[in-house]
C-alpha cells in the first residue's frame, strides 16, 4: 500500500471522527483499537501492516482508483432522490434491476456527503438482531452481546439519529431486499421515533418492491405499515442512454465512437420513457463495464505489440 493510499485512509479517519464524534466510536466502527487509529493519524506507520490499513479503509469506504464512475442519467436521478430524502427528512425506496448502477450512485453520494451526516450500510441476509448489530457498528455505537434486548438496540440507533436531527441525517440502506422481514420492519419504529427528523433511503433489486407489495397484499404482519412509511411508492431508474454509455467509456479512456456505439448495441438496449421521451437504454451497466474493459485490454495489447 502506497503512502498516497495511506494518506487517503487517514483523511477518511479524520472525517469519520468528526462525523461520529470521537476516535473511540470510529475505532468501534472499524473493529480496531483506538491506539491503532492514533498511530495512523500521527504518521507512525512502520509497524502497521497493510492488512490493517485494508481493514480500516474497507470499513470507511475507501476504494483505490480503478474504474471511474461517470455522470449518467441514473446517477443524476439517484442524487436527486437522495437530496430529496435528506432535505425533506423522507423515507424513500428505490427498486430496480440488478446492474442498474444503484450502488455506485449511493456510495458516491455518501462519500461526498459524509461531513453532512449521511450514513451508508450495505445489507446482507440479516435477521433483526444481526441487522441492528451491523447498523450499530457502522455508526460507531457500542457492540451489543446476545443478552442485550432488540428494543434497546433499536432505541440506541434512534437516539444516535435524534442527536443529529439538526443536520437532517440520512441513512442509506443498500441491498435492502436481502433483509429478512423483521429486520426491514424495524424501520417502522425508526420512522415513528424520528419522523421529520431524518431521512431513510432503501435500495434493492426489483424484488424489493415485489416482496413489500406482496406482503402488504396478503396482510402479513407490519407489511402495510412499512409500505405506508415509504409512501407506497418505489422509484425506478431510467437506464443508460447512448450518451451515458459514451460518457462511461470516455471517463475510462475509451474514445472511439464506432466502438462505443457497437458496445451500446451489444448490451441489448430496450425502449423506455425517460422524462417525456421514448428512448433506447441499456438496463445492465455491468455489461457496459465488461465491454469497455474488454476493448481497453484490446487497445493495450495493440499498443504493446506496436511497441
């Protein structure tokens, strides 16, 4: 790991200390000792292994430069939704197909707004207790044992956000469709306790909307309440237009127009309404990324052969 990368991680540590309120809370989030962070901040790096730097960097969202995210229609839509959720202290939901670029936009927004009380958690197949434990760690709260009641865990999270209500905090829960029902329903209490004081944005694949609507239709416990907290509305993204694909390619060093147009067609665009226009869009941006990377490798090989 280079000194430049370490300095970038130290900058994230400083930001997180300012956001969470103390070095101790930041250490809890990173699952390391406060002494380790002290050494990192002081520039005493000799005895700190790369594995430790990677651990801290990963916990704070550090990602070395590689693939460059371009400004696309979906990214602009995601930023508008996040701005609305934060400024209006709203509970909002984004549900769209895998590969639509949700995570990239969410992570970029959180990285740009950490100092403005924006928090991000990527969810997994968690039950309620697991969800609250992982959420607490991401906020730098005390780690709870199995003896701690779930209600106490939830109220600790509520208190965390209430203390920051003047900043209109925003909690982003990515891949929320992976959460089990009771975990997702804990957001009902968060809404009830922090209404008009914080925003929450949940994002997931199209399964998120299908499951939440199905649960409400079959009158499953808390389902109608949960759906109503999010306005019974799910936001779908537009997809990547031909200009978006060109911007993605250009941002990553691919500039041949004919090749970019071929990539757009290769990714099987479909017709959708974007605003009041019907346009062709690519739904899976992972396909675009792979195709651009393939062409860049071809270019690199041609340059190497020429050299």
